[in-house]
C-alpha cells in the first residue's frame, strides 16, 4: 500500500471474503479508492467455484452484485 501511487496496476483478488471481512475489507476499500483516484488501473481476479470444491473462498460471480451494497455474501 505504501508504494501504490508508484504502480501502473493493482491486482484485486476477489473472494467471498473480499468485502465481508470488517476492518480488513474497509482498509482494502480505502486502498482501492486511492488507486482509482490516482488513475492506477485495477485488474480484477475472481476466485470461482470449481467442480472439485477445492476453492473454499470462492463464490459465484453474480454474488458480487446480489446486494445493493455490493457485498459478496453468498
């Protein structure tokens, strides 16, 4: 986060916990806001459910838009 303004891109790894982890999610949201304000491009990566259930933090993509507040609760 200290070097964010020197970056061209920011990788944002989205899981079911991304926006539902209290203070950690709030801190991440602040970093994303700083990046967006500074013109740092965001690269969004989504942990999708797999057929073998080996991705415990995954969630269906549509869950990111299931709530008016943008939560990733499933």
